């Protein structure tokens, strides 16, 4: 399971770096409200993309 997650993150290094930096900025800094909303929506979009890419739970 963890091998699949790491492999998917290594496969897309640019998106992974944007994801990590976006998460760090939202957690460690206090950005303005509108910028925070834009960053949060980008974080949610990247999370959904990585969720589709990894697909840990297969449904029949």
C-alpha cells in the first residue's frame, strides 16, 4: 500500500512538490483569506487527482 503511494508521488514530482508546498504554506503561515481559499481548492483538486491515480480501494 505504501509502495503504491510513494510510487505515485515519485511518478509526478512537479505535482507532488506543489502539493507539499501548498500544504506547508496553509499549515505554517496565515495567508490572506481569498488566497487561502484558492490554495485550499488547489489542494483538494490535487488530492482528488492523486486519489484517482493511486486507487487504493478497487470496487467491483
